[in-house]
C-alpha cells in the first residue's frame, strides 16, 4: 500500500511537471501611461485570460545617430519610469499575473530603432555605456520584483550587428544581477541573424510577418502565408534547442492588415475588423499547439480599458473589438 501511494504521488508530479512545461505564455503588452494603476486597470487583463504582462519602461534618444539614452526622469510618463514600472508590476502580481520586464528605446519622431548606428568609435562607446546603465537598471528592477522574464533589448539590429562583443558581455553582466529567464525581441526580419540566442532562454521575435496581400485576408490565406515562415522559425528553435517566444504579435483592424503587419502609419483610415480577426486566428492556429512555441504578448493593451479600442479604432489594440473574444478563447487554454 505504501509503495502504491508513492507511485501515485510520482505520477501526479510528472503530470504537474508536463502541464507546467506546456503552459503557454498568454501575454499582453501593457502600455505605460501617465498615472498609477489599480485593480480596475488589472481586471480587464484577467478577463481576457492573460497570464503574463510585458511592462515597458522607456529610454529616449534624440535621433538615430545620437548616443545618449535619457531614461527614468521626471519629464517622462509615470509608467515609463522605474518607479512606475515597479508600481505596475506589483499591481499585476497581486492578481497572479506573471511579468516580462521589457525596457525599450524610443527615437524621437518615431524612427525605427533597428537603424540606430553611430558614426565614430567614441559615439559607439558612449552608446554602450548609456545603454548598459539603462538596461542594467531595469535588470535590477526585474530581480527586485521577482519578475519571471527580462527582455534585454527590442529591435536593435544595427546595434547588435556592429557591436556583438558588447552584447555578449552585456548578457554576462545581466546574469550577475538577474537570475530569471532572458530573451531579446528581434524584429521579424532580424531574428535569423541575432548572434547570441545560445546565451538566452527564449528566442524572442516581434512577429510582424507578412502573411497575405488581400484586403480582407481569410484564415486559410493566412495559414498558407505562414508556410514560408514557420519552417525557418522552427529550424532556429531546433538549432539552438530554445523555445520561440513572440515578444510582440498582433494586427491592426484595417484593410490589408496581413500585408505589412508592422505598419503603424496613423494616416491610414480604413477600418476592417474581419481582417484583424482572421489574421489573429491564423497565427493562433499555426503556433499555439506547437511544443517548441512558448507563447507571446499581444500588441498592445492600454490601462484605461473603457476608453481604448472600440468600433472606430483601426490600431493594434484588441480592446473592445471582436478580436478580443478570439484572444480570450485562445488564452483560456492555459
């Protein structure tokens, strides 16, 4: 009888372990705001069945050639600062939401961070020193708050390409401060060339892959569109024996949303909820059942739920749109 009980306990532990390993990261990218958050801002995250939130403090640089990163100042929105990020994390953790700390750089005028490139060795050194202060500050915060994941950078292809030794050394420094899991958010057309996946826990991809040229793409068209990307993504996972994490994913509620999913141009005025629904469903169908796929973070989720998204909004957020029900249904399978 005693041996029988021990066997039962052993089987239960195996089942729990497998369940834990297969549980997806069903995340939202929780946008920084000017104010503190409270339970009323967290409850909609719970309602969509999310189990993770990405918290995104910001550093700012003047232009693509400027090496100084300004961060954690009283001129920033509260949620973009260290104190704000900590407050957001603690409020979300009260509801058992796990956290990825994902510090990001914003270039004035919204220029693409992947094009950041210095023109002298002196400026490169200045940028490296500045970035280290920025990222290590938030690595300390991730450790202090016991956050489960830390993202070491977002869409910084030129910086990574030109200064690989710096990045290898930076990862070593981060590991002396933070003992949780690490990833990097590579752009969809960058991830194949990122040189340090072996040193991280997840291969992170901002998954804005083109999947359809149609005005209103169907699920079937998008599934076919993924066929050219999925083998490459899985191949990288196999090469490094690392799970894939979509550090960002999502589609705008506009015409041709699957054609250039990274498109954030605010002059686009078309409105198309069916396209957003179909592209999102196809992404879930393509990846969420794969054991080498860890999950992802929908782009993007605002704290003030009632006043965001809705029937006139053609931006990325799923809030108060038909696609929210699709995400809620998928995220229910944790």
